[in-house]
């Protein structure tokens, strides 16, 4: 019997912290990840090209997930990522879009 | 004869880096500093109440200055601080205001 995959921990909307979200967005690789998902929609880590090792990449995704910037769901062996636009906009209106527009 | 005070180093507008600005804004004390200057206008470090030592506070101001978030000018023994609103808005339109609105 397959073990049931435990859901990955995500903060609730009212647990979001502005400093933590800004910190999550303050790294060039994490900005690139967020920008890629914003443009391309739900995707796995492997579909995003970033100049770091897989373990560093996994860490960056965890920082983004822990801050509430993205949602990860396990589908079989793949971990799919989407941005938490609605939750972020509810807490910090316009922040995500303003940052994404500033990404060069 | 009084020595001429050396001007403090500030990045030029086109040297601003989004990650660096977001990092500068990603600390609760630095957000409090930026919010105070936004509300009260030019002021010295001592006029802003933050729960940290003077040397930590000096460090926070330097991080903000190095990122281009604020401008410091020496007037006698006082170091006065203003936000670089125009420069920030030119590079990252709306970012500063969006962050300030999100500060609780």
C-alpha cells in the first residue's frame, strides 16, 4: 500500500508577515522563480531554469512557500508550484504585481 | 579649521538593485524607520523610536542608504535622513508606496 503523502506545511493567510514576504522576494534566484511561475502558471521545480544546484533550488522554494508566496502540491512524484496571488493580494494589496513589474 | 565632512556614499539611481532594495525593506526595524520618515519627513536617527541599540540602528540606516532607499546628509553633528522617493519610483514604480501601505 502506498503511504499517503503528508501535505506540505503552508502558512495561513492571516499568518503572513510582510518582512518575511519581502525577504523571500529579496533574492535574485527566488525572484526569477516567482517571475517564471507568474508567466508560465503551475509548474514543477525542474521546469524552471535557474543557475543553482537542485538542493539550493529546493531551499529557495521552501523559503517562498514558508513566506506564503507560493503553494506546493504533491502529485505523484512531482511537486507542483503556483503563486498565492489571491492570499498575497488580500494581505498586501498590489505588492506581488509591483515587485513582478520591477523584475528586469 | 574644521575638516570638511566627506559626503556619505550613495548609489546612483541606475545602480539600484531590486533584490537589494527588497532586502533592505525586509527587516521589521528598517520598515519602521522607513515608515517613520515617510510619515514625518526629514529627521535624524535619534528622532525615530526603535527598540534597538544605537549601533544596530546605525547599521540599519546604512543598509537602507546602501540600497538607495534613503539619503543621508550631514548637517553639523546631525545626520539627517530622507527617503529617495523620486529615485525609487523611477526605477521601481509604486514599490515604496505599496510596501508602506502594507506596513501594519
